C-alpha cells in the first residue's frame, strides 16, 4: 500500500516472552514470595523503579508483576508476588531452576530523578511497598541529592508487614524517617496502630517542595491523597501507581484503560492531579 | 496560670481559639505527666477530664477477659484523647495507656462544660473543634475497618 | 493499453475490466477478498471471479435491522456496508502468537513463521479506509508495533469504491470520512450506471495501482464520466441517514460520567458486544494460554475481545466495570472522546454498523445528541482538588 509508510524495519516480536530461570525464592509472608529471575541468554534489560514485567508460567498464563529489586543490581529481575489467582499462585510456586517467560520492562515509573532537590514522602500500603522499593533503593544510592526522605508504611496487621527486616535496617539509617503502622494490632505489637494516612501529619516534609510517591489499595491511595493535600502538597507533586486488568502490556489490547490512559504505557505511575477527576468516579 | 495559657495556645486543638475563650478554658486546665505504662484513664471510669497530648504516645486499648489488651489506635502529639467527657453518660469507652513519657493537658470536664453552658460562644468553638477532630477520626476509623489489605 | 498511466490518472473500465482486475490480482499472488451474498447478508470473503460480487443487490439498514433487497439494475456495489469490516483480515479474530515446547533445560518458543498473507481488498469504502488508517495508528504508531498487522497491512492492495448509495444508518459526511475516498487506496472505483451503460471510473492512487490499471482493458475518462461520477458521490452525500455533531463532544462526554442518560441507555443495552464486533475500529483483544494434558506443550492465542464482557476489566476478585451502565459508558466515551486523547482522531468513522447490528437499536448518533441536548449535569466534585 503506497500511501502509508509503516516503517518496516523489523522489530522483535513484543508478544513473545524471553526465557528466564528462577533463582532464590524467599517467603515474605504467608501468601507472598520474592523471587529472582535471570535471563537464560543475553543481558538483563535495565529498568526504571515503578516498571513491571509480564511473567509467564508456561501452560498456566501470564500476569503483570511490579519489579521490586534494586535497579543497580544488573544480574536478575526481582519480583515480589502475592498469590491472588491461578497465575500468581503458579509464579509463587516456581522452584529454583524452573524456567519462566518474561516480557518487559514496561510502563512509566516513579519520578525519582525529577524529585531530586526536593523532600520525598513515600507512602505504601500492604503490597504497595514492593513497586516502591526500587525507588527507595535508588534514592538511598543518591541520598545527598534529596532533602528529607520519609517512608510511611502500613499493612493490615503485624504479620503482613512486608520486608520487615529491611525496614528495620532502613531504620538504622539516620537520614531517613520511617513510620510503620498497622490497621489491626495483635497482642504483641508495640508499634503504631492506625491507618497510613494518619502518619502524614507527623512526617517531616516541606509541603511546598515535596514529591510524594504512593502505592497501595486504591481506597488507601484516595485517603492518602486527601491527607497529603490537607498537609499542603499540590496535586501535581503526588504520584500514584495504578492497576487495571492487563493482557498485552504493550498498548494494543485495550484492557488496561483508565479513562484515556493506558496503565501499561501511560502508567502505571500517574500524576494525581491528572487523574483526580476520574479517580473517584465509580466503575471507570 | 499565665504559662498554662501559653501551653494551651501551643496545642493545635486550641490554635483557632480567641484569646478570651482560651482564658476561660485555662481556668479549668492543669498539666499532667504520665510515665510509660501509666494509664490516663480506664474504661468505665467517669470521663471527667479532657486530655490533650502535648508530647509522647498513648495507646487506646481494649481488654477482653482472657486476652492481652489490643491497641486499636495510637495517639500522638497534638491529638486529643476521646470525647466521652462531652457526651452523657460521661464514661470512658477505652483504656488509654502512655507508651512512653507523656505530657498532657487535662481540662476538668465539669468545669469546662459549665463554662460552655454559661458562654455559648465558647461552647460553639469547643463543639466545632471537637467535631472537626472526630470527623477526621471517623474517616480514619472507617478506612481501618474497611480492611483494604485483606484478601482481594 | 500501454498509455503512460500515472498516479492520479483516471480511466474507465467496463465489467470485463473488473473481471480482468480480479484475475490480474490473483495472478500477482494476491488473495482477492471482496463482498458476496451469503446467509442473507453481504459479507467479505474470497473472490475468484466477477460473478462472486453481489450484482443487483442492495441493503436496507435501520437501527437494529438489516435486510437485502433486489435492485432493478445489476449494480455490483449498490449497497452500503455489511456486518464485517476489513479488520477481519488485517487483525484476524483468532491468532496464534507462539507455541512453547518443554525441553531438557527449559522451553523452546516458536512464533508462527508463515509469511503474511497478501490480500487484495475489492470494494473498500471511504469510511473503511479511514477505519484502516485509524487502526494503523493503533497498531503501528505506539511504543510497540503489532508486527503481524503491519506485515498484512503492507501487503494489502486496496481497491476502493465510492459509494453510490447511502445506507440508512450511515453518517460519514458528518464524520468527514466520506462518501468519496480521497486517499489510502491503490485504485478507486466509482460505478457509473447511466444510459444503459455499466462502467466504472477508475482512479490510480499509487504506483502499484497505476501499474495494475495499465494491464486492464480501459480507456481514458472523459469530462462526462467525471461529471457523472461526481454526481453519484454528491447524491450519496445528500442521502445520509444520520449525522453526528462532534463539536465539543469529547469534553461533553468526558465531563459527564454520571449523566442520567447512561442509566437510560443501560436499561436497553444487552451488553452483547455486537457493536464492538462489527465496528471497524474496535481493536480490543485478549490472550489465552492453553496446554496439552501433559503440560509439555503450550500455546498463547490472541482473540478478539469486547469491553462489554464482564471480565474484561477483572482485577482482584471482581470487575471494575461491574454494571452494563459502566461498560456502555466506557465504549461510547472511548470511541468518541478518549480515542482523541489517545490517537489524535475520533474512533468513529460513521459507518453505522453499530446502529444496524445492535439488537435493540441503540443509535450512537442519537445518544450523542441526547447528551448535547441535556447539557452538563451539575455534579458535586468529590472534594479532590
């Protein structure tokens, strides 16, 4: 067809997964594991904090899983997976040495570079800490480029606190403020009890020069936005990581649309002020 | 009394109060210091003091027989501890235990209620401020019971 | 026959020229595809000769209604559009993406290697050319390209037809997508039935088209032919069954997610997805993995999907769009509003298929007009700044 120049230089087929071998599997919580995936051949692609991969268990299916590892470590992709369906259960059951498929990395990640020079508030709920962990690693690696850094993290109960040992290590640092809370305490819990947004009021940050990165269940993110806005933060400096049904992850299947945005290519990290209008509309 | 008035003014709850109202309230106020582990109040006891936390941490707890007490919320600097002193039958619904050295203002409830009855402008200010705190507390509590992190 | 015909040249052929066209394309290795009558509708399928075309047939289309009628003449293209579009060939309903075979130390993945088909499409309407261009943008201009689509698309030879009759549900004029095909074709035909003659004005739209035209029995077009052809198109343009006012429509739909009209239409919509199947621009697909019983061999298939299915938006144990209301709103808002943000144009080309093939006759032009008539519904902002 003469008229349309479709730029015929062949691209690799983005529908076909690369082969990766599962390495160490760490059980984080009763239903959550972290595993390493190393490419069978070739280098592991670089990724930005906040991006995700599509992981395939052959014969079972494919699911979108955020990358939760340190971007400066180049050998493997690290993923933290919670068992919520057939595919995630199959991924969580991969043994060391098993071969899986991987497509990615995809998506727009956290504004880690753009936040340099400002204070940073990281607000995570439940498994939301996983896609934020790469951003935390990157910020720690370049700590002097940022102002005050606060990490506010909450989960349902003490048994569901993700990366607990790492949180304790981070607490040892003198240059970051860590506040942890649970919605429901058990008898042995000595820490804070209450919802994550209640931690905002006591976090130290300059509302006129702060970038907030938020990830967790949508309801928790909505309340967190409210808390951040009440604290004086502008909507243009709050970033959410959104989630929707994903099939192709490359902008061709239509499933992940959230208003006009495709979560797979316009997100998953989206700026709050741009989505505030539809965020509270039911069933968008 | 003068330094107490200044202390009250520093607490976020009283920030929007007019000076003459603050003076009225100071008349019912006194300073408290609770050691770690000490109780501010117990469930079922008469709620005869309005506590505002200046520094420290306080756990709101419920104890069920045969079980260790469960913390349902942690209060911090700038928080107020409950509103049962304002609403009949004026009895505390929870235990409040200091988790660390805690300095608090205690305002005699009967005294304060009396002054609100006598000066309705003061009463209106008190109601408005308490209601604002409770509304935010209610929102947070509702988010808490939504159990958003539960199995999807 | 050897006159120098260039791009833009206009010639006239008779019925034998059309027969020759089909044969010449087949001789060049194309699978020739075009309209035929089957099962009471005009559908696209393989053509081997002139007689396969629906000569003497027209269609009567209205909201929720389609039927064929006999014409008094033997017009080859005297109808509007049927239930299918060319996306059926450019983006097949079922496509195997890859198969994986378990090996000793992992898996071996094979992507299908067969060469992309070479299609010659006969009878592509202007609205369909616009729809193909819209899908080109979706599949080829994003960060990742659909290689299969791109290959089939580049192989395709397009013979356009300028409509001589407007369908009852057509509104290409208000969408500025027809009825005359202005670009995007190798050859375009305008059927001329005048004074007992049955001829076709042919215009070459590309080098390939000009080359093919040279091989067909033809003569140069006269001013009269051009005038008749123009009149045909003008008459079609004046017969549009409907119109859609697009001015400000994007903002109107995007700012009214809670308009009561959505509830009204949801009361009628069956969520059957017909509209998405017949729409020439709808592109949603799903992927499914399957394996044999041993689990050693698995395959991933891509299939047409529809945003009207309940599990289209499934996450975390439930669907985001649980109600028919939200799914109809998604489809219409995407088609007429969000598409503009995503791809720079409306997603609708005014072909009218969704109106014709909706079992309850929901009419997208009437829906748009209803929103416009009611204006913006005053809503509480939810306090988000």
